[in-house]
């Protein structure tokens, strides 16, 4: 060949290569990232080599099993995953897009002698996609259900509390408290990134999930069966919220939302005058107990009336309320920033932060009745009231996650902070039957603050054995302040027919009464410290892969509650002067000039039991082994041991009544989870476990509080025992393809000493005192079904039906508590308190062209007991004296429509909530037909909420 011709061909080849390279690189470059998991154990694998074939780009999975390969030229590639002892896997047609992240999760198989066909995935899917989450479910060691970030984006939900009601077998009270399989919060656990969350409520074991923005969630998994590495007080389920960790790329998001309600927005809104701080979750300083007020009842009660009047004058006159103008639309603002940084030492730093602000006003119309005993006949009213309920809420929240990873080591600092304020005004008008006409006001303030900080780490000790050490240290602080709860009644004779005759303030001239003209101050502080250490080790038994896991946990919490109960007394002796005084409007009634020794002043009626101090010391350890015991049978077996020491001291010094608590429990909690792979797409699961449920401090403390809403006195019981539960679960699950699931489950729970609410002996319809008690035993039996599938099953050739995804989950549950005649006031057998007999969630999502998406969701729960009634047995038949109060089923229908804008960087969402305008109804089932009958049952309470509409705009920079 001639040298000149050779040179021309070489030049042409170089030109072609350069041109081809220029074509590829002209499209820019992107990134590929994901997680590598062992298909047999479900554990992540560290040290897996990941190659982008045809390029020089290579990486490996870190201590968490995640890999991240940046600067891959845009185009389609084959990725190769290899690790010693595992079959090498190649995935073709992985598309890398310019300035984008392709998320690809992979499972590797180490079955010896098994030749795997090459797995080919065309296109891409995100780590948080439905398919990835369900693949995780299929390989999980326990029975679980979940929801992914992809689904969350298609719901009208703004926070985690609203999201949770979409999960199979779950429902939510007040949009924030989770109920799993119909079981109340005492039987459920909450975790954030595998660390236990504190209770945000003073009176119950409940975490307020509405403080976590839904946009920061990677996924939510609810484990419905216990494993030794989960908290021992898991009976209904453990909800684990996983937030995003290392952002795959720089993220800046801003969202703004406005919303309204058909019976609130642009209507007159009444309440106390607000300060600037009220709009950012802080109370008005005028609501504080004066700093110079005596610190205890003993220091105040024996003072002369003149000094009491002087101290009373130190209180700000906070009794007034006014028209604050038209209610404005509620606002939601959120800012999110996330990024990852490569450091000079080849380490990586990840940062995710968010700031959230919410502000809302809400008006609800309520009917509230109560009835005398059944011996006086049907619909024999004790009182009949109409309430106008004005609620103002504001909150500021922050989340900050900082993570560092290098080689075989990772450490993270995760923080959540929330400051919130709730100001309520209830204007009540009605009749105390056959006694008086009443106009009553309740004014209350709740200021809450929560801080949760967790520092955790992972360290890979031996890559070949996947020997890993994980640890965490955490602190949680809860501060609940309820200052200046005010209750005041104005009355006049029920026989008075002249509307011009004024009402008079019902201020007693004898002993003060907190329900007629009273003030209540309460302050709760709780600190929780915990530390956990876990070690996992890969091993082989019978030539099959297993994972050994050993761990320990220490948690110590301390709660202090102090309360003051005050009430006004009237010492006015002159009839005309007294009449003129009591007819004053409430904003003038307690004016400075009306406070005097011979007029009005405060008495201190605080009980010794209105304060308590409680500590809980939990020490736990566990050992478990998980993996295949046969080619298709996976088992997880182990035991968890928990020692819990709880102490509670009240302020009571009475020698004849001991209200203190000093319990020491040690529980051995074995569990077994079996998974048999019937086919590559189907599992059959079985689980057995023992769990516990412990009383909360408020339930143990002999702390009495008058509930204005229900007209009941609530008192704790220091003699409560913890409940012990045995759980059996069976589940069949079928995964037709990625993103699709059909499952059927059955479960049974046997409860020993379940904690129930009850009325104390001596209660009557007029004067009811509620407390808590251990029933001897109870059981819960139920079945669940879940379906998620597109509608292409009706026509596989229809592209439109492939974009329509139907989801449904439903539970049917039967429960029974048996008192065995131990409580003469209570019916021996009835459904478990708070247990719903069924739950239904239905949904339809559509993802159309040009960025249009829509979804519609339906939710309904069966009736459940709200307050347990009382009666007695006559000739072996239980006769109701005061009927049990039920919450009637309520149907919720929500809709969302969204559109991507500005090159898919922006999104506009329209949300419609409570489209059916359904009410909450609480009633006494007098005719015993199992449903609410307007003509045959007694209506206790109905709440009308109105329909919600909101519009939000989000932009990603």
C-alpha cells in the first residue's frame, strides 16, 4: 500500500474517532448511581466493582452498598457488577442523560453452580421508584408494606402524616397519628432512619408525623411483623421513615402553596389578639403565669384575700376575643437544599436541609350533646350545645442531615426541629336541660417544641465476610407548654323566655371551679437519651448464605410535668353591684378595677397529683440469624431481651394512698420469620413473635384533668401493668412485574393485660371520671389484601391503560376484649377500644404526556369505640347505664392534578380534599344495629369540616 494512501486512511480514521467522540461528549455527561443488594439475604453488599463498559469509568459500592459513578458521557451503556463469590451481572441499555442522574438498583446472586441468564433492563428507573421499593419488600425478612417517593409525588399529601394513610393496613387520626391494622398508637412504633422517634404528645405514645415534609422522604416501610432488631413494643407495626441521604446532584427546591376551606376562608374569624411571634409558633408572653406568683399552692392558699387579689392583678386580662377579620387562605412555604461534595481525600460529604413554614386558620361547626342514663328513657338530654370552633395553627420546622463517607466508613448527623403553636377558641351556646341556658367560652394555647438529633455510623470490618459495625447516639427533647387555658360560663334560667334578659357569669361565691371560671397552666419537659450498637457478619451454613446480627440498645427518658389549676371566686355582697358585675362581657369582667378582696380574685385549687416526675430506663439486646436454610426457603430467627425500669413520683404526700410507680420488667421476645419462594415472582410468608405494649406516663400518673370538650374528668392509674402479645402472620404475595403487587395476608394477636379506658366506679351520666385499666385478655384476628397494577390487564395493547395505575388495600379485622367479670361496671366482652373493624384505601393514578399527572384517592375506616360506656349485669344480661360512644365510619375523597412546567423544573399542583364534605359523627348505638341511625341513636358529637382546595407551585433550580 502506498504510504500516501495509508496516511489518508489513518487521518480519516482519526477524524472519525474524534468526530464520534465529539458527538458523544457534545451531548454532555451524566451520572449513574444506585444500591447493590444480596438477593438471598436482602443485605446490601459493600465493595462491588461497577464498570461502565466501553469507557474508563469504574467505581465500587461503599459501606452502605451504594455506588456513584460521575462524569459518564451521555449515551447508552452496559454496566457490569462483579464481586468475589457472586455471579457477575451485566445490565444493558442503561441510558445516561446529560446533566441527569440515572438510578439503577441491582441484586446479585451467589448461588453456587447456578448459571444466571444475563439480566437486561431497557431504560432506567429511580431508586425510590415503586418497583425498587417492592423489590425490597419481596426480599425483606419481615412482612411489610410501603410507599415510595414516586407515589408520594402523585398524592395531594404535603406531609408524612397524610402520606401514611395510603399504606396498606394503615390509617391516620388527625392527619398525623398512625393507626396500623386498626390498632391505636400504643401498639405501634415510629422510627426515622432506623432510630426510634419520641412521642410528641403528652398523653399518648404517638409521633406527630405531620412535621416531616413529604418531599424529603425516600420511602416509608411499615414492618407488620417483629424481628429482633426492631423495638419490642411493635405489635401493630413499626413505621420507618427514610429520608434522603447523599443527593445524587445539587438540589435547590422552593415551593409555595395557598389553600382554602369552604367554611373557613374569607369568613369572619374570631380569636385572641395575635403577636408577630404567634405566626412563627411562639405564644404571647401575656399568657404566661406571672413570674412573682407563688410557686406552690401551699404558699398561696393561706394568704389573706387582699394579698390574693394583689397577686390576681398581676395577671394580664387575656379573656377578650375579637373579630380578627376575614380568614385568609392558609400558607405553606418550603425551601430544600441538598448537595454532595467530593473531598481531597476521596471522601464524600452529603448535605440535605429544609425549612418549612405553615400557617392556617380553620373553622368547624360542631354539635355536642350528652344524655342521662337509659333508665330515664331514650334521648333524655343532659345538655345540648352548638360549638363554633376556631383554630389557628402555625409552625416552623427544620431538617438538617449531614453525612460523610470514605472507603469503609460512614458517619451521619441527622436533626429535626419543630416549633408550633395552636390557639383555639370555642364559642358554645346551648342548654343544660331543665336547669339553665348557657354561653360558654374555652380559650386555649398549645406551644410545642421538638428536637431530635441522631449521630450514627457504619464501619465495614471485613469486606469478604460483609462484617459490619453500626452504631448510633441520639437525643430527643420535647417541650409542651399549655399556658392560660381559660373556661368561663354565662348562664340564665331555662325558663327565661325574654331574650333581653342578660346572661350572668357563673363565678362561684364559694369554692372555685375550673370549669366555670378557671385557668389552667401546664408545662411538660421530656428528655430522651439513647445509644445503640449492632454488628452483622456474613457466614455460610449448609453451604448457604446467612447473616448473623447482634446488637444492644440503651434508652433513658425523663419527664417532668407541673400544672397549676386556678379559679375565680366572687366575694361581692351587694346584690345590685353583683348583678352589674356578672353581666359584664368577659373582656371587661376581669378588668383590673374588678379585682379586689370584696369582688373577684383567684383561688389556687391545684391538686398534689397535678405534678409528676417519671423515668423510663430501657436496656435491650438481641441476636438473630437470617438467610437461606434451603434454596427457596429463607428464615430469620432470634430473640430480643428487654429490661424496662419505670418510676413515677407524684406530688402527693398522702400516707393512705400510694400513687407512685416502681416497675421492673424483663421480657424475652423470640421471633421467627419464614419466606418460601414459590416462584421467582411469588412468596409465601409466615411469622411468629412476642411483643409488649407499655403504659405511658400520663396513663400511670394519678393526674386529674377536666376535659371541657367531653365533660369528663380524666385520671391516670398507677397500677397499670404492661401488656404482652403473641403474634401470628401469614401472607401470600405476587409481584407480576416491576411496580405491581398482589398480596393477601391473615393475622392473629393474643393480648394479655391489654390496656383499656374505663369509667371509675361511682360515675354517673352527669359526673363521669375516666381512667385506664388492664383487661385480663383480648384477641385480634384479621385479613388484608393489597393490589397495585396498571389497567393494561384489560387491553395489553392500550398505551392509555398502561398509564392508569390502580391501587387498593383493604383490611377486615375482628377484635374482642374479655374482662371475665372483673369489672362490674363494664361489659365482659366487646371490641377492643379504638379498634377499627375494617380499613379501605383506593387510588387511581394517571401519568400522561406533556407533564400532566392526576390521581384520586378514597379512604374509609370502620366504626370504632371512642369512649367506653358503663352499666351493670341483671340476670346475666348487661344493661347499659351509659352507652358506649362510637365514631361512625367517614369516607374521604381527595383529588390532585399536576403539570410540569419550564423544562420540567417547575410543577403546578391543584389539590381537592374532602370532596364529599363528610362529617365526623360520634354516637351512642342505642338500637344496637351496628350503624348510626338518626332516629334510633343518640348523637353525641358531629363535626363539619368543609371541603379543602389548594394550589402549590414548586421550582427546582
